[in-house]
C-alpha cells in the first residue's frame, strides 16, 4: 500500500468515498477537483494494488499559527482492518511536520471508537466537543501538538 497525491482522474472515486462516509458534504467530482487545485489543501490517495483503497484531505487551517486539519479520511469497506487508516493518519502527521505545523487537528464522531483508539495510539488527544454541529450531530476535536516533534 502506498500513499500519494491524488490526481484529477481520481476525483470521481474519491467523490464516491466522501459521499459514502460524509454524505452531508458537497462532494461532487468537480468540487473534489477544485479542492485538489487549492495550494492550502492536500488530497492524497491510498493505493492497494491498482485500486484506490482510501483517501485523506488535509488543509492549512490557520496560517498564523501553522495549524493543519484533517478534513476527511476514509477507507473503503473492503480494505478496512488492514492498517490503511493508520497509514493515512501517519502520512498526515508526516505531511504536517514537513510543513512545520504547530498542531494537527481533526474531528471525529464520539461513537467512532475504532478511529479514536487509533488516533490516541498515534499521539492525538481529545480536546472536547467541537463548537459546531456537523449534520446535526456533535463531533469531538482531537489535537496532536507538533512543536517539539522531529520531522518524520
């Protein structure tokens, strides 16, 4: 399994994954292509063999304090339980470190125990409920402080 930058021809597959996991977002193929072209957003794919197994979107949230956020991370059902989510998350951490981030943040559903266990193992800490609701539901904010971490 490798992680690499998504390309415009990947937009339809990534759009389907976004819609499947985050149906409340605007995830049509053209919107995904637009997001790919923005300099403050990184959109990456996990490839298993010749298939896209998952994706990761990371965005510069605060340029003053150099805070990055994982906007989305998903693995197709048939590829789950193989460590791909962990590899994508670790890729996001390395990407943030290479970009000299002070923090990497993400939002996760309170009932997503598998993801929260993984995030905790990587070093993220729960920071309480996020200030806004997503699709009418609360989400937890998790933070990884990177100021004193070495670049991976």
